[in-house]
C-alpha cells in the first residue's frame, strides 16, 4: 500500500503536529507569566505610552529594588514562607497517617468519615469565613500566622488524605506484612518500609499544599488585619491604592513570589519524576 | 523447630464464613501442603498462622503455645509471599539481613549467615543489587533466602512458585524439598497446583469451600480419595467419572451405566442395591483390550493424544467422555470401536448425594475424612 518514503513523510507530519500542539499549549500556559515578567521590567514612564509591545524599548530593575528595599514585601514574603511551609508540613503528616489508615484498615464508620471529608470540599469557602472568624477570635487566633496555619491545614487535609491514600494503595500490602513477619510492629513497618517508598507521593502532596497555601488570598485577607501578620497575596493588594495600581511594582513582587514555589518544585522534582515511574518498583 | 496445632479455627468476614472449623496437627519438621481451588481459604488459613489475619474463633498454637493474640513479629515464623514482597529500596543483602538486624544480631554473625545462605541459593554475585535488577527466579531465591537466614520455628509459603515458568518451577520444587530435608524445619506450603502438592508434601491437606476435605500422604490421597472433590482435584489427567446404579449379589458387585453398560466393581458394605452412584476411575486404571483376553465394554474412539512417553486416548462410554492413559502406542482409528476394561481393584464408587467414597470391604478407614 504505502511506500517507505510515504510512511516516513507521514511520520514527520505526525510528529510535527505533535510538537506543534505541545508548543502551542506551552505558549498558552506561559504567556501570562511572560507578561508578568515584561511589565515588571518596564519603566513606569513608558508603561502606558508605548502601546502593546512584546518587549519594552528600555528595561529597568527599579521596580525590583523598590519592592525589596522600600516596601513591606520582604516581611510579607517571610510570613508566607512560614505559613505555607508549616501548612505543608502539618498537612502532610496528618494526611500520611490518615491516608495509610484509609488504605490499609477496615474500621467502623470509615465510609462516614470519607463522606464527611468529601462534603467539606463541597462548600464555597466564602460561606465559612464568618463562622471560622467567630471560632478563632476568642482563641486569639485571628490576626496571627498560627491561625492561618490551622485553617489552611484543616482545609487541605481532606484532599491531601485522598491523594496520599492513592499512593499507599499503589504499594503492595505484602511489603509491610513481610516486614511485620520479619520483626517490625505495624508502625515500624510503615516508617521503615512504606514511607521511603511513598516519598514521591509525599513530595507531590507537599508541593500541592505548599502552592495552595502560598497563593491563598481569601482567608489571609479576612482573618488578618495587621501588617505584621499579612502574607504576600494580601501584600500584593497594597500596590492597589485609591489612586491607581502600581503595575510595575506589583508585577515585580509577583515575579519574586514565584521564586519560592519554583525552588520548592525544583527541590522535590526528583521525587515527582520517581513518582511517575513508580511502576518500576515492583513488590 | 516446632509443631503447629490448629483447633477448630474459624474465620468470618462479617457475615461471610470463609473457614468453617479447621482442625490440623502439623508435626515438628513436617512439610505440609495446603491444596485446593482458588478461593477455598488456603491463604486465609496460612495468614492466620502468620498472624496477618485475626482468628474469628478456635486456637492456633506453635510449639505448644497458643499464639492467637501474638503479633506476627513475636511468632518467630518466616513467610515467602507469592509476590516475593522484597523491599524495593534495599539491596539483596539488606533484604536478607533485615530481620536479623531488627533482632540486633551481631554484625559478624549477620554477615556469615548471609554468606552461608547466599552460597546455598547461588546469590553470591547478586548481594549488592536491588530487587528491580533481578529476574523473577532470582527474586524468588532472595525471598527464600530472606526466610532461611532467620532460622525460624516454621516456614510458611503462599504459592511461592506460581510466578515462575514451568521449567524453573520444576527446578525450584526439588530445590525447596532439598532445603527442607537439610533444614528439617516445619513448613506449611500453599498451592493450587496438585502436582506441587503431590511431589513436595509429606502430607497433603486438601481444602474446598473452607473445609478440610482430606488429610493424608500424597499416595493415600491419590489412591484412596475421601470424596469426589479430592478424587477429581488430585491427579492429572483427571479421574473419569460416570453415573450409574449399584447392584450387588453375593461377593460380586457392578454398576449399570445409563445406557445399560455394566461395569464390575468391588462390593461395598456401605452401598445398597439400587443406590445412585458416581463411578470414578483414573485414566491409567482403564485398559484397552484388543485381544479379547478380558471381559470388556465397547466404546467409541474420539481423539488420540500422543505424548511421547505415553498416549492419552479419548473415548465415549455411555455418552460420557472417558480418558485412557496407556504406555503402549495403540493402533486405533478415530471413530472406530474399542474394547476397554476397568481395573476393578482401582475403581472407586462415590455416593452421588453425599459425594463421599463408599469403601470396599476390608479397607481400613485410616485417612481423615470430614
Ligand atoms: N477481606 C475479605 N472480605 C470478604 N471476603 C474475603 C476477604 N478476603 C478473602 N475473602 C474470601 O475468603 C475466601 C478465601 O480466600 P483466600 O485468599 O484464602 O483463598 P485462596 O484459597 O488462597 O485462593 P487463591 O488460590 O486464589 O489464592 C475467598 O472466597 C475470598 O473471597
Ligand atoms: Mg491464596
């Protein structure tokens, strides 16, 4: 039917289309980030005068220097690191043990707990702000980083638990049974055999929770009123004044805020890639 | 080393009863094979001995101590899993030494134990590898090694060979037997492969539907199956079954098949005239009679399977398929008639209702029946 030359051509066309589509997707996904970067290095005086251009005629680091030295941004930034880091840490610990229990044990009320956890994911967060404020206020947890960590952890645990459960489900039960017969208690078997094998899953969960907490705005805005406990998404809003929006500085802060998230993923990507090839780990 | 006693052990998952009262005494140093079709509860029983499943009721003791409530780690048993369950993030040596290091065994002792076992199993060159980098057969050996290194009270095996190809399985079968002879450790071996059961066991425990059907040496089970299940499960090619009616007169008895064919059998005091019977005869206990030297019945040749050493002849008798195993190479045409004779001493009769074997006169009841 088809000559070799013909099929080679078809292959080229096939792969060409393939890469073209991937390229289109990447451009689509990254364009906003590119725009963020572009605006952040555009001098204020030509921001509105040059019209829409792919790259400004002059560039400047002024916005960055201002954000780093003249604004509260470094402080917000530290707050965000503390809140997101702690949230990711506590959520992962809780999700790991809960996910393990869901994956391995049969116990009364399991269905009910799973259902309750799913239901918590169904409500729009806005509905919950008032009651949560009422609960936290008498405890002195409004306007504090601790309060934010508690709320974020509570909101992220259900999803993280389901995520961790699916990772545990992927690890054969035989492994910890073998360890238990070899002389471990169940908890030791979990810690020494199962946890090391779930590192990719834990990394993925950490990354997911960290970014979710990093970019959370609603609670950060509602539960915190003082400058000292503000996180950076709230801080970004401070670039919006009554008289206008300082886009250059806001974008510079935005670019800086991307750095920890990127660094975090670079840190865990080794495990994430392992996670994708987890099939190689056969019991 | 130790004996294992299982007394009236039951297992239920909620309303589902999986094991209905198992009684079993395993002698010190014995190699016991639990055999039965998929889902009959073999693994469940093994896992109850290991402590991986709770015992719903009854007792299991190892070396005279009831261990119902002991953690697996305190039972001093080793188990080889069907999946091998090697720790993927540890090297072969670490896998094998894991239990010993948990027991805080001295380093030199661990090293010499590993070296010893690795030598026996031919694993010396693989000690630093991860399980991922091993073939199926090598993984199987590591799993065995991990169990042996510990010198436990008893070994439990759950279908350890079922992931290997036929040749390797045969080889490991002999190797496990040799190891057992050398170590003399009490072993409980689960399989659904009746050939493994026959070749490896000191005693076979045949299970079906959560009930022990028969316990006995391989030949006892083969020659004197307790019921139709055991008779059909053990032996390959499988036993032939034909339905008929029992008739006895004096010291002679016979089964009349549906088409009127009469097959002589040993009389049984447990059978009554007119009783509905299932007759069972192994393929090697039916002979092709071509010279008219013995009384025989006529059947139709359907298919001939030469197997080199032997030949399997498929015929129909009274409308039912019957297989005949012969070492001769009979010269038969498909579609022709052939005279066949049942070896009366080896032909069994089973009550069709209860499916229990009806014993001939003078046969002692010395295998356990349930
Ligand atoms: N968690 C469970 N809940 C309900 N029933 C179960 C559970 N685990 C096992 N069973 C049932 O118990 C029975 C025995 O299972 P078991 O694993 O012991 O079978 P087996 O003889 O080892 O079979 P196979 O040869 O397939 O391994 C099966 O019918 C199974 O459906
Ligand atoms: Mg099984």
